[in-house]
C-alpha cells in the first residue's frame, strides 16, 4: 500500500511539473500563433499532461481496489459455493488442468472430486 502511495505522490509531482510546462507552452503559443513550432510544442505538452493525468487516475483506482479487496477473500466463494465435482467435471470436459482452477491445498481438500 505504501508503494502505491509513493508512486501516486511521485506521479502527482510529475503532473504538477508538466502543468507548469504546459502553461508556459500555452502562453507562448497564444502570443505567437503564426509559429508552427509553438503550436507543435503546445500540442506535445498537452498530450504529455493528459497521459500523466491518466496514469495518476489509474494509480488512484489501483489504490482504491487494493484497499477494498483487503477484506475480501477472493478464493472463498469458489470453495464454499461451487461443488468441486462440477468444477472437476468441467475441467475434464474442456481439457483444463485442475491445477489452473484449484491450488495445491484446495486440491487436497477436494480429492473426492477427481
């Protein structure tokens, strides 16, 4: 969790730096509209800023998902609510190794399904 927060803080700093660069390019472009280089630089800086903001948003979503999934045991429903005989039969029917569905400990618990 701390690693994601560190990444998020670093990304926020990058976004703030890029915003300053973008504003500078935007102001220069406003005063020199006929200059093609100014327009190109403005567009490049705008794209960089958008990419950084998207990356920051992804990190925020990742952090939220990780925090919300802490209380959920993702493998529990498979063990508690699905009959292992059905799962094993499905694996055999579609040639899927049971190891792809159940880990080693779970396989020991459901040895009757094989």
